[in-house]
C-alpha cells in the first residue's frame, strides 16, 4: 500500500479495497454500503485492512521460524495502543487509499476513525511505552511476541460528578472488535491453591505435585502490531492477551447453585479490571492471581513455541529473551524454574542459570509504595509451589551474601527476597535477571546509588540504563500531520524511521516562513482541539441523557490565541498538579485585583485519572474542578479546564495543541516520563524540574533553548528530607501572594459545599502540617512555588514574542532525535537482549501472497 505509485495502480488498489469493504459489509454484517451505519463501515474497513495485514503477519512468523531467531518475549500488565485502525493506516502509508474509499462510500475520515474505542489495557506511561516499543520492534524488524491481559472493563472510565471523579466500567469491548483473533487451541491451564506432595526429579531436586487445586483456563486473543511500511515487506508482531472471561470451565456452577455467587464468578472475573483495588483482601487476592495468570500462561506459551523447533532445552537460554515491564510479571522467575525442574527434569542449578540468562527487568519507579510486596501467607495459600521455589532461591542467595559480606546482617535483611512476612518482588526481579535497567540516566543512578545500592555493589554488571522514548510515527506523523508535513517539506521524510535526522530541522529555526507556518499549524491544532472537545461534550451529554444523569459542566469559551498551558498525566501528589493550581490561583488573584495587569491570556488544561482508592488525588481533581468553576464564571483572560477520561485518542488531540508542557514532578521522583517527549516533538516548550528524562532532553536541546527549568534538584530534595531543614511555614509567611493563594484552600473561596471545604482543607493541611507521620509538604510544593512563579513569568515574556517563541520551538523539536523508541529498542538490543533483526524473507512472503491470491480468485457460484 504505497502512495507513490502510478495512477492506474493506485486506482486498482483503491477499487479492490472498496470491493473488499463492500463484501465484508454483506458477508459479516448483512448490509449493503448505502444502508450501513458508521459503526458497520468502520468494522468493514478494518476487516479489509486486516486481510492485507495478515499476509505479512504470517510471513513474519514463518521468517522467525525459518531462521530459528532469538525471540524477545515482552511481558507487561499494561498496554495503551490507542486506536488501531488509524495507526495502521499511518504505518501502511494508506491515507490516500482510505480517503478514496470513504469518499466512494459517502463517509468522512473523522467519523469512521472516531467509531473505534481505545483499548482499555493500561493506565498511563507504562502501558503507552510498551505499545511504542512494539511499534519500534516491528518497524525495525526485530522478532518479538508480547503478552498481556485482556481487561474486559479496562481500568475504569472516568466521569466527573459535581467536580469529583467517579469510576464507571470502560466498555471498550461493547462492540465487535475487528482487530482481535481468538485462539482457542492455544488456551493454557493455570493452577492456584491446593495441597502439595513433595517428590524428586531425576537429579534429586525437590519438586511438588499439586492436588485439590483451582484450575483456571486462560484464553488468548491476538492483536497484530504493524511496523512502518518501507518496502511492502513490513513486519507484523503479535500482542497476545489472556482472558478468563470467556474461557471454558472457569465458572463454578456448584458454588453458584449453592448460593455463593461471588465465589462462582471469581475466576471468570480475573481479567475484568486492571489493578483491582488492593485495600481489601479480595482485591489483593485478585491482583496476585492476575499477575500469576499472566506469567503462567505466557511462560507455557513461550516453552511451547520453543519446543516446536527444538528437541531439548540446550538452546533455550540462547533463543529466548524475556523482558518484564516493572515488577508485575516477576513471578515468571519462580514459575520458569519450577517448570524446568519438574516437567523437564532439568537440574535446579541449571534451571536457575537458564532463567537468569533469559530474564531482563525494567524498573519504572523509585516510589516505595510502587515496589511491590506480597504477603507471604497469601503467597503460600495461592501459589504454594512457587513459594517453595522463592524460599529456596532466597536461602541460597542470602548464603552468598553472607559469604561475600560476612557479619553484615543489615545487608542481608535489605537484600533478602523475604523479610518480615513480605515477599519483595523487586529483589526477586534483580536476583532472577541478568540485566536490570532504569529508564533515564538520572533514574538509573538513583537505582544504583540509593534504591538498589546493595545489589549494585554486589552485581554492578547487571545494571544498565536505557532511556525511554516515544514513537514519532504515532506521536508526530499520525497525531500531528500538519507539523509532520512541514518537517518533511524542509528536511525530507527520513526522520520517520530515523528520528536522529530531525536535528536538521534546526537549520530552519531562523527562517521566517518556517516560523510563520509553524505558528499557523499550532493555531489550527488549537482550533481542532476546541472542536474536538465540543463534539466530545455533545457525545457525553447524549450518553448521560440516556442514563438519566445530569449533563457535564459547560465548556468555557476557549481562546485559541491564548497560551495553552497543559498538564495531562496521572493524578498524584508527586506530579504536583497542586503546584500548577496554586500558580493559577495566584494569577487569578493578580488579575482580579489589578485591571491594568499585563499577564497574557492563558488556558490551563488538566487531565488524568486518580487511582480509585487514592483519596488525596481525588481531592485534587475536585479542587481543579472548583477552581475552574469559579474562574471560568468570570469570563476573563484566564480559563481552567479539566478534561475527563484522558486516553490516547484524547492525547492525540491535546498534545499537538499545547504551547506549554508542564513537567513539574518533585525532582528525583519521576523515573523518566514520556509525555514530556510527546509534547516537545509536537512543538510545546517545557516548564520543568531537573527530573527524569527532562535532564537528558535539556542536554540534547541545549541550555540556551531550554529556558524554563526551575525548582530544587534531586540532591537538594534528598538533603532537605534527610536533614529536616525545610519548613513550609517560612515560605507561607515570607510570600504574601503564596499565603493568599494557599489560604483559598480552607477559607471557602472555591468550596461550594461542606464536603468540598473538608477536602480542600485536607489538601491545605497535607502541605502545612504533619500527616500520618509524614513531614509537612513532603513533595516541596511551597518550596518550589516561588521559583515556578518566576519561571512562568519568563514563559509569558517569551510567548509575547511569537517569532522568538517559534525559534525556540524549532530548536526543541530538532533536539529530540535521541528520544524515539527506535533508539531505545536499539539500546535494549545491544545492552540487554542481544537481539538480531529478522525481516520477512522475500520467498516466504511470495509464497504466502501466492496462496492468498489463489484463494481470493476462487469463487463459488
């Protein structure tokens, strides 16, 4: 599907696509195209594209098989692929074809694309990064298969009721999904609980049989992930998602008939929701079962694939690479060792060595609460055999530590997998992997020198850095086609697959025409966002009317000439939405008190979900909504907007429209960030702390073109916490503007009722007072606010000089070549996986195409 082809060839392809679409409307939906609705057209178009993709999908797999390639198996609890059809159209370079098709069918591109629901398979950066990786792996022709869970209701659909977040099921699977393939023959049996009977393998190693256990079937659904089409031999890799919802034998009819409805449905509901709340025992049990379901089904599938081409396990450690994305899939270490020793009679020591050679672990956080720990009793109950493996691993490892560091019991306690009745998954991940990587240079140094200091001292060779990235094909070529077209006009299209070439765009930073076109593109993107938000609100209100609920809050009148100041990310204290909000309140107070103010018009946009059980994060959302309600009612130069239910598709509209990117986490707490990269390549300037990948981005762009850094360094944050030298009351007393803004949290300036007053007061006290043993203002909001306020003045000063602003933007875009996941993947291949490319073998592609086209010509009359 190449756009640069002779007209007659293009017309032939276009007509064939029209014919296939009409055929699918008849054969799959029983409709002729003149009567089909937009949903049916979307599905028929997807089926037509899928038919073409499947040729390369099969050829990719057969090419791996023919070469006996080393294969990467990527395992993650989260994926956020976004809309699949639009991404495939971009990667197949088929925009002209699809527009021709839809024109022939009297449909618009926007209406058809909008019918696809975003797959509800993730929460934030972790899942979006995994999806970007798959795009890059496919584009670069690396052999890979990914595994995850098919969540029936996603994490949740965020709705705002009276300014507060409520969670509703994300019904992304409510309609037929043309991009998934159910593979019943590949289902896997996963076992929980039961009584163990000890035995030995042929080498005398302890193994355990299980009786009286629960059996859960995991049913796979496959999704094709399409690489960018450069020569019609594009690779297609597989994302396999496991489900218990429709799997056979998971429903316990006897329990149901006995009236125990919850017990009857527990296993069918295992893949209902991403991250069930763990504030109660049922949630904890479900979450642990989810994690083991993912790794048990996946490792069985990995071994099956390996044994299809090999008679024994001699080459397993060479042919298999498994990357675990954060600690959620860590149990694969125990399960692989158990399977190798029990089912295949491999000696314990060799099984441990094979596992370590195969496994790599990516750490995404330094937050203590996010470094998973599981109750040892729960593990013994749900996973008794795996727990025995972990206990033996831990005993042998602690013995090694004692031998290497005699007398240092503190080190043993810190490094032990099991401590105080808790199983520490990060420690298990490090011990069971041959490589551990952080996701930015700063983050990796923190891991080596603070979080995992003891492990780095013992295994320095294990720790490497691989800085995160984003795929420029999704986040620039697809999401911002106007800017992509400008860049291609100036420097050619090589940047699409080699993002390092974007540096040549800096040569145009002084060109007036380029800067004017850049500013015009930003204006069009803002207008597009405004229209998108209007349509979105109409759809939401229509849905709420059907559900007999009140309409959502009115959209303020947005000014596209204003500064679009955007902070869209998960709602969390360390990401400091409150810092941003306090500055907005200060601006509003200045504007209200002085009609002669010279502040620029500003539209502050927030979006993001709060975890269902995270009370303070939910309070922050309600505060943003209340501030927006008050400020927008005055219809002044300042507008505040919280956009509910943030997802990939919304991001593709918001990010290209942003002027200013808020990356303001407390320094040292953001592992990397990828939103910062998406904003920058789309022409937003960053106001940010020296945190995560912000540091490397500044270094690549150059200090001269990165003017809005502010706040405490990570070293200073660590020092003031260690020494206890910071007192937020001093900032409160020294800065009248800050004091006045902060006072609005408890003096009912924004609170519309007593519930809001209590919630906002709680935020005030979290900053000013000791809370649950934690020091006041733990995230240093007030400490960094004066510096943030001054940095925002610089933003406004530069924004008033449009020509200079555009010059900064061009230099920022040009400095982003290192932050493509194409680069990240190449670094993983060199430093972690040792993976070699496996492009489609031409003869195999020709054979599959021949069989397909012979079949296509066969008609039954």
